[in-house]
């Protein structure tokens, strides 16, 4: 089997996996954070779980980039920079910014995320840096690239700001939950997910490739069911939860 045949098979499998995940996560939420429940095997500290499972999203692109002949291509460098902006933050800053002390997650969740991160990063990095068509410098002025980069940056700031609001809800040592307020929490329960989805939609637009689309679809398959579950959980848990607040899209859903 050639690498391209393997690549195409894995890419097709990813879209099927996204469809399966989307349907099943509505019924069986991933057991971490507020949805963590007993019966999912051994656990590890949540902070180390986050670092470990996100690490492939930093290492795999850098290795593939280092092995490629496109290291001096400006477009490729910008797309890598966007990816690393998100994943250096997610892997090395986020786990220390959020109040996770004393929290655990099932080892199984971290292991599954670790291996899916290897897969989706392989697909995107190999395509961008070696297997896919090269971008000419004219792509820098293409509306898809410009709108994609703008969406990504907007989503990144929204994701960071929303996580910042969550991080400040707990005082040192606290582990419970409160109603988040301010920012886009005025209108939706999960602006951190909305930001993340805007980021990967923008990145897919800027890359204009099937692997990048697979990642945007995969992220939506994970985050849309969880946004519904988080929203319902807030409504069940707080009598004074703002009635007009939606799950993910202001005024709509
Ligand atoms: N691309 C993808 O496919 C994908 C998939 C999953 C997650 N993510 C991203 O990863 C990040 C974290 O995801 P997540 O599902 O863990 O988000 P989350 O449920 O909103 O939790 C984020 C952090 O805030 C804390 N928190 C949440 N709500 C709180 C409240 N009401 N009061 C006090 N603390 C609260 C959580 O504590 P606890 O852990 O104690 O609940 C956790 O430390 C998000 O930015 C998300 O977009 C991306």
C-alpha cells in the first residue's frame, strides 16, 4: 500500500468516525469534566491528561514540517503558525491557567484523544507540508484565505476570553461550578466551544483542503453534542440560570 492510499483511507474513515461520534455523543457524553462518571477505569490528574493528550498536536506538525521541502513557503508557514498558536496555548498554558487542581479524568479519555490527535495531525500536516498541492503566494490575497484567517483569529480570541471567564469563577482550592457571566456568556452557555469551532472553520477555509475540513467536522461532531449537554446541565443545576441564554448560537440554539 502506498502512503497516498493509506492517507485516503484514513481521511475517509475520519469523516465516518465524525458521523458516528456526532450521533453517539448526544447519548453518551464523553466522561470528563462535569460529565465525568464512575466506571471508565483508572484515572490520571486532569492537568497531565490535557498536556499528554494535546502533545501530538504540537509534535506531529513540527516533525512533518521539519521533514518537508516546503519549510520556506510563506503560506505553509502562516498555516503552521495558526495551528501552533492554538495548540501551544492549549497544551502548555491552558492546563495551568484553569483551576484543575484535584481534578482527574479517565485514562481512557486521554488515550483516545492522544491517538485521534496523532491521526488528525498526521492527515493535516502531511497534506500541507508534503502530499497536497503547493500554495502559490497569490493564495495570500485569496478571499478564502483572508476570511479564514480572520475567522480563526476571532475564534481564538473568543475561545481564550471565554476560558479566562471560566478560570476566574473558582477561587484557589474550589472545585465546584458557578454561572459564568460576561462576554458571549450573556447569550450562550458555551462560547469557548463557539470560538473553537470558528477557529477550525476559519482554518479549513484558509487551507481549502479535505483534511482541514475533516478536522472542522470532527471538532463540530465533538463540541455540538457537548454544548447541548452542558447547556441542559446548567438549566438543571441553577434555578436562576438566564432564561434567554442559548447553547451555542446566540438567539438560535
Ligand atoms: N477541537 C475539539 O474537538 C475539542 C474537543 C473538546 C474540547 N475542546 C476545547 O477544549 C477546551 C476545554 O473543553 P471542555 O469540554 O473541558 O470545556 P468546559 O467544560 O467548558 O471546561 C473548561 C474548564 O472550565 C471549568 N469550568 C467549566 N464550566 C465551569 C463553571 N460553570 N464553573 C467553574 N468552572 C467551570 C472546567 O472545570 P471541570 O474540568 O472541573 O469541569 C474546565 O477546567 C475548550 O476550549 C474546548 O473548545 C476542543
